[in-house]
């Protein structure tokens, strides 16, 4: 068995032993991906053989959520190295589609760079790339558990927690992603929690995946459409909000799934705490404020059609910014793999990034 295969097998063992809900997994040295666009009604898988396959899967939302995108970027870079192990000059070209697959996802770029750098430095590039990709996955997994234990303290017993989109296991390394790790952590700490999942037009990640994951964990969940948030807060039905984060500016401005900003505005009006969960891979020192973060504009067809069926008449225009900016002032705190940060964020996030990068 090759040395690279041994690393991949370690990843499979972790996934199996911990009963993780992972977005992809190695099987006999190959990478099997779960197609998230088909959930929850169909469990369709496919094999990713190349970096291009991983890029297509990310672009087409078959793998999605920032932690999962990071892990897929790392594994995609490994596939690039594997396919051109003696031609390092080709690697950059092979990973180019992967880099461009989701422009808001900073973690994707860091993951690819980490794997290629380690492949470059390794005696055997394929083994080094496999070790780096699996190491990235393990870091994400450990981060999710740490976010769970820090974040659990923020959730009162008996609380109803509102979450948006899907920031759970399949959006991460398989434990609970970011936001759902907090919820899972609170439940594992013995708290009774109810969750309101917003459906999240147009891909319905909340309706399709958040509900499915929470149901598997026996955590009570109620589905709401995106336009109900104000009313639910007025009715006193929300105690705390938790969301993931696709990217944070260094001042703490949050870029997350479209609709997040409206939740934060409503939460402020109703004095409801609003938290985001993240890892250092999602904090961008080069973005001074959220306005510096590129917002992915997806194809308008994704709004005009739902699973291939039109939702309006032909000829209507649509717009689809995939993410919005929630100003740091609306956040009650940022939950990370090393603890919880409170405003003001800038100096704390700079120190956090330095410490985490030094550790690598
Ligand atoms: C998923 C999404 C999640 C974020 C944050 O978007 O917006 O809320 O990724 O969660 P998409 P996390 O489905 O477009 O990838 O930080 O867990 O990724």
C-alpha cells in the first residue's frame, strides 16, 4: 500500500469511528463525494478523480459550506499533485479551476496553498500532499468540536436557537460544522434546545440539510421560511441566533449566506444575541471591512428555477448575490476554535491570526 493511501485510510477510519457526516470520504484510495444538491431525498455519490472534478463539485454546490469547501480544496490539491507528481510546474495550472470555484471562500485558497506548499517541500510529493489534505480535515474537525464546547456556554438551557442556511457537519468536516457545532455542543452539555431553521432560498440548504442533520441527532427543529424572522422574533419565539461565516474582515464584519444581515438587524431590534462561528481560515487580514470581501454573484437562473422548474414567467430578470455583509456592530460575539471574541474585534483577530499561523 502506498504511503499516501495510508493517510487517506486514516481519514476513512476517523470518519467511520466517529460516525461523522462527512461531505466526502476516501474509499480504497479514491475520493467519494456526497452530492448535497440531492439531499435529503436521495443519497447520490460520485467519485472525484481530479482537481477539476472537485472544482466542478464545489461550483455546482454538490460540496458546499466553507469548512467542507476548504477540505475539498485540500483534497482537490492532493488530486492535482497525484495526477502530475513529477511535474510540479503543472500543479498551479491544475488547481486553477479549484481556486476560482467559490470566490467568497477564503478558506479554499488557504487549503490549496497549504497542500501545494507541503507537496513542494516533501521528499515524496504525493505522500506529503495526502498528509497535508488529511491534516487539514483533522484541523477542521478539531475546530468544530472546540467551537462546540466554547459556543455551548452561550446557549441557555431551554433556548430556541435560530440558524440560517446550513452550517453543519456536511458544511464542514462532519461533526457539526460551525453553527450546528454550537447547537450540538449545547445538547451534549445536557441542555434542552429547540432550533428554528430558516429555509434559505434559493438552494434551500436550511430546509433540506439543516433539518435533516438535526433530525438525525434527535434535536427538535422547526422549519421557517426566510421572511418569517421578524415575526418570529416579535412573537418571542427566538432566544439566540447562530450562523456560520464564509469570511470575516479584520474588523469583524461578517460575510455569510444571503439573508444573514436581515436576521442580525432584526435580532438587534429585539435584543436577541446574534453569534457567528468561524475558524482562523475564514478571517481575512487583507479585508479592512466587509466591503473589501468579494461577494459571489451566482447565475440568475438559480433564482428563476427551482430544481429545474420555473418559479416565474419567462423573461423575468433575477439577481443572486450568494452572501451579504453583516456589520461587526450587529454581532454579539465570534465563536472560534480558541474561544469567544467580543467587540472590539480588530486587535483580537490580528493576534488570533498570528498565533494560529505560528502554530502551523
Ligand atoms: C453556506 C453558507 C453557510 C456558510 C457558513 O453557503 O452560507 O452559512 O458557509 O457556514 P453555501 P460555515 O451553501 O452557498 O456554500 O461557516 O459552516 O461554512
